[in-house]
C-alpha cells in the first residue's frame, strides 16, 4: 500500500502506531514479527480498532521507522578522564527518561533514539563532571548538519546534564528574537515540560506540555519565556535566585551584548560569592557557534565574544559546548597563530564531536550530489532583470521574474496534493530569498501578495466548475500546466487536485520575515490547530537556525559564495517524510554547483575527524587542518575584509586537487595562457621526460619541476580562484625540498570535440565545457561538472593498475561508500606518489543553446589547469599565498555586507 494513496488515517490508527512503537522500544529494537504480533493484539481493543487498509498502512509505517538509523559520530579529544560510567548508578535519569519517552510518542524510530542516547552519553562524558571540583573549565564543539536535528541533540544533552548535576543551563541562540522564541518553545516542551508563555490550566498552574505530559513530578526552573528574553528587573521582582532552586535552571538567551552583560551583572550581584564567583556547574550551549560568537577583531575581542567569555568567567565550573553546521566555521579559522587559537577561551580545545545525521535526512549531498536520486532542482535563468548584481538598499522592484511566478503556482499545487495525502504536516511554507535588503524583501512581498490574492480569487470562482470550464480561466490553466509538468505522477489526478485547491490555497498568505517585521511575523505556534500556510520572503532572518515548518518550495537567488553562508541559507535541508517527491528548489545553476562543491568539501573534513580519532589526534590538530584547508581561504578573507589590504594564508596541499575553475575573461589573458601551454608542451617534448604510450592522449612521466614552476609563473590565474594562485604555487614548488615534488607527471586529457594541434606532433581533442560569464568579477566560471574542470578518471593518470584497484577497494571498504556507483577523484590520491599537472584544452560553450564562446584570434582552445598532489612531508606541505584584499573587495563587494540592513533590538 503506497502511503500517498491512503487518504484517511483515523485517530485510532495513530494511537495504534504510537502505542506499538512506544511499547516495543523500551527494552531495545523490535523485530518485524514483534511489531505484527503486538499490533494484531492491540487492534482487537476498541480504542485501537482500524480497517484492514489502515492496519496495513500502520505496519508499513512502523517497518519504515525501524529502518531509519543514525550513526554514533566521531570525535577528537584532548587529554580527559572519562567519568560518566562510574557515576551511572547514582544518577537518576529523570529528565532524560521522559524526553526519550516523548520522542517515542512522537514516532521517532527506535534505532535513532538508541543512537541519540549513546551520542549524548559520549558528549556528556567529554564535558566536566559536575560532581567534582577538578577538571574545569571545558570547551567543546559539536558539528551537525543544517536542519538535521541539532536541537534534539542538545535538548537530550541538556536533559542528561541536568540529571548528572548541572545546576544552570544557558542556551545562546542567534541574534534574532524569532529564533530565540522558537528555541524556547522547543526547550519548554523537551526539557522543562511547562508552557512558559503564561498560559495556565484550570488549576491556574502553568500548562503542562511535551515531557510534562509524560511525567510532571518535577520541572526545571526557567528564567526566560516565549514572551521575552532575560530581563533582570522581571527576575528580581519574582525573587528568582539560583540557590533557591533544587532543580536545574534554564535560560534561553539571544546573542545580544546588552542582554548578556545584564545577565552577567545579575549573576554576580545576586548569586555570586564575595569574590564574584559562582561555584555551581554551568552548561553553556552556543547554538550556531560560528555566528556572532567568534572574535573577528585582531585588536580586541568583539562585543558578543567578550560578553560570552565574561559570563563564563563567573563560574568556577563551566562547560561551553558550541553547535555548528559547517566545519569551515570561523571558530577554527580566525586566529592568526596557533597560540591565538588555543588562547581564545571559546576555541574547542577539549573536544570536537561530529554528529551523523539519520538516514532519512535530506542534506546537501542527497540534493546536489552527482549521484542524487531526486528531481527537485529547477534552474533560474531570468532573475537578473528584477534582481541585478549590485542592487542597492533603496532599489525599486516593479516586477518579479516568471520563474518566481512558476514557483508560487507550484506551492499552490503542492498544498492541494499534500491535503490529499495522509499525515502531512499542518504547517506549509515556501521560502523566497532574493536579497539581504529589507526594502527589497518588502517590495517582493507586496508584489506576491497581489499575485496570490488574484489567484485565490480565481480559485474561489472557478475551481468548483467542471474541468473543461475551469481551465478556460488563466489561473486554473497555469496551475494545471504546473501539475502536468511537475506532479502528474504524484498518485493524484488533476480532478482531485482541482477540487482540493480552494481549501488548500485560500488560507495562504505572504509575509516578509526580517528584523523590521518583528519576531511574530512567522509564529507557527499561533496556528497549532489548523496550521499556517505562508510564503515567507526574507534574507538573514530566514538563513540561520529558524525552521520553516513544512517547507516544500524554495526560491533562492543570491550571489554569495561564502560556504558557511550558503549552507545556512539552505533551509530546505531537513526531513521531508511523505512528500520528498513533491518538494522543489528554484536556484541558479551556479549556486547549485557551489552547493555540490561544498557538500564534497564538508564530507571530506568530516572524514578527517574519523581519521584523526583513529590516530588519537587532538582538537588543535583538526583546527589547524581546517584553517589550512583550501576552502577556508574565502572565510579567512571575509573575516579581515574590512580591516586589511592583504592577507598571508598558509594552505595545505598535501593530497589536494587544485583546479582553475574560474578564469580571467580578458582576451589578452586567455591568449597568454594558451601560449604558455604551447611553450610548456614544447619544453616537455624537448626534455628527457618519458612519454607514456598506454594512453590515447599525451602523458609524460619524469617532467622536471623547473619546467612546472616556469609554466605556473607564465599562467595567469584569477584573483578569485583562491585555491589555485599560480604565483604562490610556483614559489612553493620552486623552494620546496620535498623529494616527491622533483619529478612530475603531466597530461593533456582528451575530449570529444575538434582536434587542436597544440604544437607540431601534439594533437588533442578538446573537451566541451559549459561556462558562465561573471562580468562583475571579470571572470569565466567553468561549472558544467559541478565546479570541476576535469573528471574523477583524470586522477587515475600516472597510477599503476594495482594502485587504482587498491584505491577503489579502500574507498569501498568504508561502509557509507559501499553502494556508491562512482569513485570520487580524491580516493586515488591515497596511492599517488608523484604530483600530476593536467592541461585542459576546452571548447567553451555558453547560454541555454550551448553556443560556442568566442575566443581571441590565434587562440585555439580555452586553457585551464589542474594540480594533483600526493601526501607530502609535514614540513613542506603548506603553500604561502599572499592575497590582495583590495582587488578582492572590489570584485566581491556585494558578498561582504551584513544580511538585513536593520539592527536587532538591543534588549534590556
């Protein structure tokens, strides 16, 4: 029975499903026979009586929940003595037990709950032991995926910390009140068990919610609420003091200088000893730790960084645990020296833990990876007219592109189909992120509001008519066209969708979500009974932490190439149970390619933690690895963009692959690089290098590094091709004493296009590559292969057959890689003993029709290069790049502005 064909799911069926999963997962993970036996027995009770069709669906859903898994994760840790197991017998797991029960009641898969139990135990064990006076303070970081359930992880961690004896929990959210309130709601339900909004029950007590409905015998204290952030005056009026509480106390606080300072002052004034210290164990969780918390000021600590460190200093016993979704977080990259990195009180010097996402998580690799099974991406190619590069804060927007109209129509159709399906989320959201300027966001909102109202009017008037008559209306005809193009295979008919449109779409509204519109602009809790259906238009307010409930359609047109910013803007990551076939993302092809690139780089660094764990390396080693990773340079540049004219960046190239994916558009430079390739090839042919005859394209072995250095000095790279700066590489290779860099393999891989006679006797078929022109950056971006010029097969060049087989076997030996169809290029670097330089001769095409891109006279091919490095000696693996930030700033001015041109409230 296909879930989407079952249109009704009774309360009895829901009760049966939750009762089975709750009863069977207390003592372990049940088998399929266990599920069938218990469900069959319960079905005989009137409260759980269901039809045969519903029973089959319940069993299917329970089996599906059984298959969802979550790994334990990996971590690197400095010297630390485990303490948790020795204290297990004395710890009453009250808070954790009821949270675990509540997760099961929500339908969480048993394997995921079990893994969460293990993961939170491991992280708690890496923190300080609240039962002792020694081993403090502790500083750690937990890395998860965007929208993967980090909140559930740190809620579980808070519950266990409270059980173990932590007396105060401070949870720092982002800088926006909307996110703080949403986080408070989740902690009220998952940890406290009481509604903090002031709603009371019939006995005039605070209303029990979430875990409070599981067991209300105890409840944590809470000094903040969904109504407002911490206010010292309010706390003093109520007479709250930490020493008066037997239970742990929770505060959910924005990252706001004034609020944090007031909280610290209140803690010292009313709770500290005469020396200004508090001897209670503190757990401070910093959500989105790479946002606002990091010190990016070289002269003195930034305001929020300083405020957090001042707060921590009050407590003799404190554990700071940051949570972030990007391993390229500023927390690793900002310090200029190793000493600065260790000296920063927020650097996770004690442990770094990388979470694994559950197997039903929809992440960057699943959406943007080369082997993605999803058909959810729709490319935008008409947005530049409405939202041109360099748009100002006060620019006037008179229209939105046709692609945005199409996306809105898609949202309407999706809602109708979801109404026809079983167990869909009540809330439904569409995201529109096209500008960081509030005025532009509001203009887009107004245009779409008019569009939506006109469509709703037509739906009200025509959707109830017979199909032939209804489709004479332009709105209904356009919706029908979207249905036929996108969703004709969704298990519904157009007649059913048309009949459902009125109820599905009339409740919809368009809202702008930014700091001017206020925290209540996207408050889903006000619509708990019937759900909120909203088209949310915003920028930064939609880009960090805030969850868009039931997000099914996204429209994203932004110019940033900042890896951390792009990941955080991807609110479409998460869980789409039951409607993964329906959700759509409108995005530029360039941005989609960047996401694919980021996914690969992020996975690579997560794998690095696993390798470091096996090698017993420490957090400082991972911090240095991230800072030296080629992808970190852009973030380093952004941190210093406003204050510096130049940066010196040390980048590791050991086992790295570097490509000139971005090329200068200047015809003189294009011709220069072609001539440099000719000269380089002539020198190789005239040298003692051995030409390898086993390939059907030119490959030479034993090319002297002096020729490589000379070529790199001739080749002109683009300033924004930050990973491959030819001058810096030439200096590095020329001065290196590493024996592995003395002799090179050089190849000119062949394609299927016209033959180019590069020099007499060396003829190569060009490779076709689609390029994008970035006129504002004076560049050509080679992006047809997911930000790759070459292919994975290129990295086999120069390896023996046995080396290739060994590399592929080692890659497949990793469990998560066992079912992957293709072997990525980086897998072959483990076996490489000599560096490889690739000359790519390209026939560039552009535009939707694949037109030939014009090259200068006498230039037969567009030249790009790639360099693949083996494992190098530690002493000689870092390239020193000198980056001119003046030029970088001019080229990327629009990417270094703060999202939303409005300041948040200062708090009290």
